[in-house]
């Protein structure tokens, strides 16, 4: 999925005295190694964890397969089964997480999480949506209809963009083709590829860079862009004339979380790091600063109404979750990635200076 394409490889190694273990390492998206995420851990242990940032989950997976051993990692729900099957993970004892019961019941019971005996493979951390952000002043008819068909409207050729990750874009376009991307036959996949080829001629660019998408929409270079809800929220906060489309049938929901390496340097500290990431301080940061919705639902009672208004989302997030379409693991993903890479090769990159 998601988030920044900025690659930062920084290990903040703490000085360790004789016999003292090094702090645990968090291997995570850039947005979720910030001080609020680590605040409870620092308060509890008196030390800062090491942090290493990955730009995408394929990069993270390859690095761990090559021997890198972080303690806690932050993949999304559609990705963690690959890491589990590769033997990189161990189950997490939820009885040792003080914040576990604060998490959304819907998220705690997602299929595939349970590892038995009160343990899970994946702890939900935060979530969000994938839909279209549009300029309401430039495409008022789609603000009214809430239709994703704007991506294929000849009127807006060259003024639309989509995300580059297959976990976002393929299910999205498959749905527009009347196909369930998570249960595709060969004939279904041919139908989706035909729809994708049609899409290529419409696009201004393909990018998962929030800044490029937001700037394109703000300037009017883009009339519509596939985006996460936080991209819409940033523009809405600035007073731009934008809408986040919610067509009938629900929109896609991604869930990102935390997993533990099969061989953590210190299991107790790894658990404390997970607990910190789903704690109240971290969860307020997620929704108030990043525009993602936290899995920790208890903290939301104290979040101002204006935050929900900016996100254009109901305070009843539990009901909202039940009506969405959770992004899951794509079957034959390697084949899909190869085809998508070839298809988008002819699409111009995001404009200079917006990377």
C-alpha cells in the first residue's frame, strides 16, 4: 500500500553498557516511527528504540529474507501472510498488550489473525480508505453522482491519476470491471487487464506520493486522483474544493498493523513497542496529524468533531468498517505485479519537483 516513496535507511543505535541489550528495532513506514508512536515505549523503558524505514513492503520483505532481523515490523493486512508463510514471524501474546482490548472488535477479528491460545499473527494499528479525491468545482457532475467513472471519461483525459501499488489499484479497477480481484479466474484477469489498458490512455501520471497527488489536485492539473483519505483530508483542511467519493457498495479499506520477528532480541521490549504503537498517544497522532484512523477506538471519544469533519467520516467508525471492503491478499500477486509494471511503463512519471 502505502505511504511515502522517500527512502530513509537510518539505524539509531544506542550506546550500550556491558551486559545491556540494545534497544529493539522497529521496521516501519516513515509516518509511523515518529515520536508520538514511540512515546509510551520511551516512558516505560527510559530508552528510544532503533528505527529503520522501508519505502514499500516488497523492499522490506527482501531485506528480511536477506538476513535483516528487526524486532517489530509494520506491514499491512494484505501483506503479512507472505511474511508468515516465509517463516519470518512469531505469534504475539495479546494478554501481554494492555491496549489490545481497546482495538476495534471488527479489526481484532479479521480472518487470518488468530494464532490460537490468545495469540495473533498481526496486531491492527491503523486503517484508512482508497477511493477518488476529485475537484468539485472542475467536475461537479461527479461530486453529485459519486461515480468512479470519471477515470474513464474522455472529457478528463490526461487529468486523472491512480496509485502505483497493485494492492490499491488492481482491486479498484477490477471492481469497475465487475470482477472480485481476490477471487479472479483467468478470464476475470483478462477482463481486468483490458480495463487497465483502457485506463492507461487516460492517465496524467501514476504515483503513491501524497505530495504529488495533492499538489496536482490543488493546482487543477488533476481533476481526480485515486488516493487515500488522508490526501483528501489535507486538501480539505486547506479549504480546497474537493470531495472524497463514496459510491454505493462501499469503498476499499486498508489495515496496517504490527508483527513480531520470529527471533526478537528482547520479546518483552518488542511487546512494549507494539503496545506503544497502539496506545492512546500514538492513536491520537494517527487521526489528528496523519489523517489515518487508529485501531484503538477508545481514544476517539476525546477527538474533536472537526477532525472527523475534515476527514468527512462518521464518528461511528465501527459501523463504517463493517460496510467497507477490506483489502486482502491478491492471489498470483507476482504475475499481477509483472503485468501492471509493463502496462504503466508508458505512463509519464509524476511531474518534476513533485516526487
